[in-house]
């Protein structure tokens, strides 16, 4: 008999799986992925920065009205294509109109039903059967069925330069052969009837739910014949569907202008109930100044802010509340260009990479130039995995940096000039501060600001950049980071998108650990593997961590019905989640 999930909101708290005569406890996602027990605390609760906090609000929810939020993101040419799985506003905003089969709960501890009402895992861990809700309709009124699931999974592998990560190719049975065009059959996913779909795996893994729920479901009746093998992301982005997508979410797109706005109207067919709001407007901006002005005047109801120069004024306004999210924060790092054809470049010498780390006063920059900082990390992985590890202290030590450079044979002014690239969106005083600090130990740096679309092309090339300042979410599971380091193992580099920055050739043991941790079902054994990998990262520094920072949310107190939640990469992002429950109190 297989394992069946519960249908309550607390489902999948823990299930047993017997494989090879050994019983494992699976608490999907984080109880097993983090190496914690099912009863482990979910993490640090949100911390209030100022104001009274967002509550459900008094009285009966008001139907109708328009909610306006601002999203501060980089300018780029991408669209609302469901194939975009990189940096951009699609990551968080797509959930207004798309859904996945299952979703992480608000504490990021387990998966709960999404488009699937329940699922079962076979005793050997090689199959999972999803039972779909029967009341789900696409926003055009057509029913959502198992055929849409099968179509979606097949479509993942057809767009040539869409990023497909190694775990899904390894995990889904026959996925690699289908992805490479060796066969046109993908036996890994099959519709058993209109509301039942089965996935087959090549091996059991604690990561299968995360991999199957990273991307949204797509409507077969609208995209069949339009998604073709070998088409590019640009081709997919040029489809009418990418400008006015049809999903199953609470709001449907009615107007979209790239880099300016998205206008949504409520979806009357939404399976969780008709939203209170009539309309939702997302303003896409590349500067926080107009956001601060809009929050002050009331023209913008909610936004995430990072630039602390606006905080004193916003905190003083009675009509706003604010809080810091202690889970959904990210890390900045410098990615070194480690392409194999640059083997003679000093960045391939670990001493040079460590010299850069020692030369930058990261704590001082984080405290003086960045917003509220969580500190200076050793790597961008979950703190849950760091306890007790003998990690290297890479605190500011310019003398140590000079010693390492001298050991390599460089005199005080003899190190080569580096090109430090960063997004125009991320331009701030921190880049000149790093430039000056590195110059003080003899490393000259040229700064290069690039647009997002141009950055993807830049990092696909071996030349034109040496370091890239990158922002990454704070992953709750170290396995995601361990795998991410191997995101682009070889050419063609342009297929990797942002992953073209990840070209480090690891020691053989690291590559072995990365594969083992994807299969290990025992939480303690998996934690030990990941900690071993972290120690290798700590010594090899294939990425140079800078600082972490939280998100700070400002919400108009007329907005009610918000709650904790998660978006697809695991960060708790309240102002993007559960939009069907939001309502705006009418002005007096």
C-alpha cells in the first residue's frame, strides 16, 4: 500500500517510507531537507520594524475596489512567459495568475494542496500520484485537467535556452533523453484519467516535491502546437500568451506594459473563491524614490523597500505600517569568472579569491551603505546547517590579503585589473567602496553597470567580466546552494542563463556529495553530507559572499486580509501571497 497525504492544511507533517527494508521519515519539504525533526521550530518569526503590524482588520471585508502595489525590480525585456525562471518580477508576480500542484505552507515546513487536493507516494518512492481538484478552471472558463499537467511537464524541456536544472533531469524517469531529443516519449508523467496524474522517478529523492512545484501549470488548449522543440526563450516570450497569460490564479492579466505596469482583474472562476478586490495594479519601477512618494500620498498601498534613506520619513507616517521579514531576505555575493578557458587567470587561484574577501570591509559597507543588514555570511546557505562547523573567519584583514598576493608573486601594485560588473538596478555607493578597498591592497577594479538582459549575455561570454555582484534568496535548504554551484557544468554556456556564472570545477568529492544528497532520505546522513560540502565551499570560495539583508514591507493600514505566505523560491513574502483574501477599506 502506498502513502497518502492528508487533505487538511497540516498535511504531510510526516510520512513513513519503507525502502530496502529501512523506514525513513519524510517531512516534506524542510523537515527532511533541513535535517530537522518534524517538530522543529519553523524558524524566526517576522520582526516588526515600525507601525502596528498588518492584521485582518475590523468589520466585514469590503468587496470591490483597487489595490496598487509597487515592485522595485530591474528593467529588462522579458515578458510574463511561464518559462522565465530567472531574475525579474515574474518570480514573485506570476503567482497572481498561476498555480502549482502543491505549495509550501506559511512556515515553509511542508507542502499543502494547490491544484492537487491530495497525493500518494509508492512504497519504493519511485512514483507519486496526484489527485487534482475537480473545481479548477482556467481563467477563460475551460476546465483544468491531468492533460494540462502532462503538457506542462513536457513543455518544460522543449524551450532550448530555458533553464532546466540537473536534479529534475536526473530525477524524472527518461527526462534527460527527452530533453536532449533522443526520444519524443516522456514516460515520467502520465494522465491516468481527467483528474489523476502519475509521475515516475529514476530514484527516490527528498527533493521531488520541490522540483515538481517550481514552475506553474500551463493550459494545453491554448499552447499546444505553439511550444515547439528548440524554440528560444525570446520566441516563447513573443507569443501573445506571454503578454496576456491565462492561468488558474485569483487574478487575470488584462493589460501589461513591460517595465511599467501590470493590470489584473479578479478571476471569477478561482477555485478558492472569488477575490474581494475587483482590480489589482502592479507598478514596475527601477527606483525607490517614486515608491516612497506613492506610499506617502496613498497612491501606492504596499511595497518592499531596501534603501534606508527613505525609512525615517515612512516610519513616521501614521497611515503606514511596516515590518521586517526575518525569513525572506537574500545575500549579495561576488561571482568570480571561473570559465575553464580562463585557466591562467589569477581568479582560478583560491589564494586570489581569498585575498579579495579579506580586502573588502564587508561589515562596514553593510552597516554604512546597505539597508538593514543581517550581517556578513560565509556563504548563502541556511544557518540551520552551520552550527558547530569550523568555518574560516574571512573578516576584514587587508594585511592577510597582501600576504596572499605576495605569496602569488604580486608586488603591492602588480595584481591585474578586474572588471566588476553589476546590474544598473543594484548600483549604489557599495561598488565604489569595494573598488577603493581592493585598490588599497593592489587590486585595481573597473566598474561595469549593465541592464539585466545584457547581463545574461555578458556572463555567457568568457571575457568582458571578472566579478559579478549577484543577489540570491536566502535558501532554507543548503542542498539548493550545493546544487546551484554546479548549475552550469559545461558549454553551451548561454543555455544556462544566469547559471553561466556558476562554472567552478569542483573537487571530485564535492560532485559526489551533490549527487548523494539528492538521494539520501535519512535526515541526519543528508545533513552530514551537506555540512561536508559546505566546508569544501568554505575552503574553495567559488563565490565570494558579501552581506545579507532582509525585506522591509510598508503597507497602508487601509489594506486588510494579508497573511504570512511563501512564493515559489521559499521566501516568506506577505504582500505577494493570498491575494484573494485582500481587501481595501474605503476612505472616509
